[in-house]
């Protein structure tokens, strides 16, 4: 088999596994003793893990500043954080939380050395300056399993509203120095968050697998991530159910954390597709959580991609890949390509129903917004969709889940 050319962006040093949070303090000490810790509103600091870390840092002589980010970070929030801590001689930034906390930490770490505004560099809406670094060393500790932000080079920043946007501050220098992925931290996630983040992770795996920029390397990682997702997602989602056994739940958290991390690696290397293309304006214009957008659109976007490929690119490798995923998810290797494609779409629709994912109108969207959303959906993610979808096809995806 001929291995087609590919490029690999830098990755963080990765510590994965139950209990790996214990590596955080030693990793911090490699860079210094003054830390800026960026986390979400309250969830992590209300856990015993936070008390343990504070005791460890005090014993190690580490001084830390604590900064909270509420929801998705805005450029204004990032600039204010940089201004507040620019002169604090920060040695290491630690991001602990979901994708928003990690993205906020990436952006702040990238700008602390210079004090520049993130609007100098933000894609599409900034001043277009070239970012060259350096960045303050960053350690990323995800407490959810969905975005894979611990393994990517982009910090997604948002301004919500009629003139809102969701854009990336992106550079290899923003990749965390270290990622600590501890599945034990998922125990505190509510069921709704497991559902939304899990669907985000699977969407990223599937979209990067069929991406026009996929390679043999990203295919192998995406495939292993999808295998892990299939093995663990439902056990993790049902972990609070009285009949859910502890070993199954623990295994589910581990599998889901791995799937999420793989999704971050593969999206960074291969790109994404139409779901994330639409998710960007939807998340900017309406208060829709990113994972919910991914989950609610995935089945219909997949169905549309398959139909468009069958009609306009029947020999596409992406069709064969979609069929392979259909066999994986149904655990039926005997399915023909046609059967597997149909089974894939049917099963994804079953997932949407089982998870009771909300429809778009529940977040204030109207049919009059379709044109505006589609017009703003042609960014980076859409460019690696396996086939170019028309505006009408994108609007149909929205209408089905409206």
C-alpha cells in the first residue's frame, strides 16, 4: 500500500490514566514556582481534588493565582486576564476544566509574554498579524471528555449575539507543553454533560476520519478513538444509573477520555467537516452549547454527506470509510456498503433520540436565520468536509433539526 504524504503538527507530552492528576505538581515544578491557574466557574474547585492540589502546592512552595472563566471565553476576557497578570512573573499556566477553560488558558499563556491583544491575531476578525510566540508554558488538565482541547493548537474565543462570532487564535506555540488526562475527573460530570461532550468527541473522530485531509496516521488514531467510544460511552453516560456497575463505569470513563483525546489529536492534524462548520455560527449567534450542536446535527449532516457523495463522487474513499464506521457501530462486519451506510445513519438518529438532544428552535433560532448561519459556515472546518455541500443542502440539515 502506498502511504500518501502527510504532515504532523506538534503534540503535548501526554500523561493518561486514572490517578494521573498526581503528576501535575511535579510537572509544574519543572517550569517554576509561580502559577496562574485557570478553571471554570465552580465545579472543579468544589471537588476533593482541588483541596489536595492546594496542599501539594503549598508543600512544594508553589505560589498560585486563581482565575475563573464563565462559559466560553471572549477576546475581552482574554485581554483583561493578560493585563491583570502580565507583571506577575508567571512561570506556568495551568488550565483545569472543560474546553472553554483550556482554550482560555491557551490564549492567556500565548499572550502573557508580550501583553498583546488577542484581536491582533484572531482569525477572520482580528488585525491579521502573524503570531510568532513565545508562549508561557501551559499544562492542560481536562475535566470533561469532548473537545480534546488539551491536544490542539487553537484557542476558540466567542462573542455571542446577532453580530457574534466564534473564531480561533491558532499557532503551534499554543499547544500545551503537557496534557494530563485523568479519567477519574469525569466522575463529577453530570449526565447531560457526558452526553454533549461525548457526542462532540465522536463527531470530531468521525469528521476527521472522513476528512479530505485525512492520512493513514489520523485514520488509525480516529479508528482507535471510535472503538473506545463504542466500548465506553454508554457505560459512562449511565454511570449514575442504579444498575450501572462500578467496573463498567470506570472502564467507560477511561474509554471516553481516550476517545476525546484522540479526537483532539485527529482534528488538529486532519481537520473537521460540516457539523463543525455549522456549529461555529450557531454557537456564536445563539446560546447553544457546542456539544449539543454537534450531537443534534451529526446524524443529518452524515446523511447529507453520504447522499451528496453517492450522487456526485460515488468513488470517494469517504463513502467506504462511512461504511466501515457503520459496521463498527453495529458490530456487524457482514453488512454490505449500502447496508452499512444506512445502518450508520439509522443508529446516529437513534442516539439523538436516546440522548433527547434539543432542537435548534429551543435556543431562539428561527427559519429566517438559516441563510445567515449558512453564510457564516464556510470557515476552516467546512473546507475539509469530504464533499462541498451546497447552501441548500446545509439549510436542509438545519431544517431537519429545527
